[in-house]
C-alpha cells in the first residue's frame, strides 16, 4: 500500500552553487566545480534534473567537523558520516581518527564490490588463519617533484586500470612476503596485511603504533610534512624508502612514462587496524540510506548507491520510507583536482535522477552539499511546468 510521496534527500559532497564566488586557494574558481556552464542555457540542458536543482536558491550551512589539528577535516568519509548522523551534531568524531578505521573502510569497500558483512567476516577469519594480524589502507600515489619537496597526487590522478594494479600487486607480493606482508585489492582500493614480528620491517614491526596520516590530508599537499619526525614513525619512513626503490624500476612505470602517464611513486600506508572479529553491526534503521562512502556503508545501515539502478529507491518512496542518498566521489575528485572525473560524476548523478523521476513522477528531491548547505526545492507549480515541457518536447 502506498503511503504517499516522500522527499528524497540527495547530498553531494564537494558541490558548489552555480553562482559561487572564486576560491584563491584551490587554483580554480568555484563555478568550475559545479555543473558545466557550457550549454547550460540550451533547452535540453534546462530540462535536466541536476541543473534545475542547482539553479535554485542556495542557503549555505554551518555544519563543521571537529578533529585533531593534524587531521584534514575535509575528508569525504568523515564528512559523510557527520552528514548521515541523525542528530546533525557538529562534533561528530572523525572516522579517520578511529583505531579500527582501515578495517571498517575495508568492510565498506567489500560491500561496494558486492559483498556482504558475513562474507567479509569470513574473509577476516581467513586472513587471521594465514597469520596476519594487522591491516592498513594502502593507496597508490604519485609524488610530483617541486623545487624542494614533492606534491602528493592520488589514485584518481594515476588512473591505474584494474589490470595494471593487479599485475603490479602480483609482482609486489613476493617481495612483501619476505617480511610477512601481503597487498590485497577490495574493489578499487588496495590494503596491506601484515604479520607482527618483534624485529619486523615497517608495518610488520610489532612496535609500530601508527600508520601514516589519512590520504585526504596529503592530496595536493607537500608529502614531506607528513613524513617528518613529528608526524611519522622512523620504522615506517625507512620502509617507505625501500618500497619506493622497489617500485621505481618496475616495467609498469617504464610503460606509463613512455605513454606520458604519471608513474606510481609509492603506496601510502595509513591507519592501523588489528584484524578482529568485532566488526560494525548497526541496527536496521527506518530510512533507506544509499551511499558510495565505504565508511558510511560500514558504520551505518546503508546500501551501495548504483547510478544505473533506482528500484530500491522507488520502492521506498512508494512505501513512504524516508530516503537519504549521500555521495562522496565528487568531493574526492575535487580534493585530487580531477575536474574531468568530477564532471563525469555529476553526469552520473543527473542520469540517476532522470531515471528516478521517470519511475516516480512527482518525486520531491532536496539537494544539499553534505555540510548543511541546501538548494531550495522546486515548487509544485515549477515541477508541473517542467513535466509539461518534457511532454511537449517528446
């Protein structure tokens, strides 16, 4: 039985209003980081869902996320967890500071790749049976040389294919195995497993108490700041030097350099989780939460967002169940300076909205930036006018 149409709350982190002011720090003006302006006034663009919502009046929010001084509070996973919080609390703890963050994020990446919580629990048990006791995030990075330092560029800049990454890991793992470690890929995200040894190397050293800073802290920043005496452990720094020396002469880097592609300078190990049976198991909530954030998928009762599927959303709408969609990919693209990826993500969201509106005519969508800023929803008269224009256009 249909209980009536409900609002769909769509949060897109990293999105700005069309008329936003410039940003001197980013090197781009804010309007670049929104819907592409070219052709926006064309009739076909005016009928698109996302440009219409972005054309509404924007009310900037005040939600902030507090964290330690050394942590970047623009981390999309941390912001997504704060945005999905029922209370809207501004002091929601950062997920990236939690000791079990890599394990939780691995669970989220496992689910993004189509796995279940029970399946991941079995995978953790298998890793432990092989003697592994520790897990770290292990992001591929490119270090761009500057005059006296190197700028960190991330996975989206590298744009490694799955074949390239898997081929490299197959060569890397025999070298890692000598020191009780193994690299694995969950979805598109690599992780590092480590056995613990009193005299172990790098992440396999039982005395190591912290990994590197979260990747969001490094992107487009000086990498040296995060591997100095204050921010990193000497055991980890020494191992990173050895890892970079191993990577530099790899055939993959020669092939990429020959084609004008950036080379893989290093992997960045961050977070430090003990492999444990104690995985997040959130209670079932009333809302349907759809997201691309692995942290939200791990910590909340949420489902992966798929741009080509609206069945679950339309079913919830018809049942009168609240729907919250929270997307972070645009924010990651923005952190990495990937304008092409950013615009592709907006196109994916726009196509999803079009499918949803075709499936559920009259659905109300409230667009927000995931940080308290909201675009004012269309009036019922304006929605009716757009539906009329669409029918005439056919």
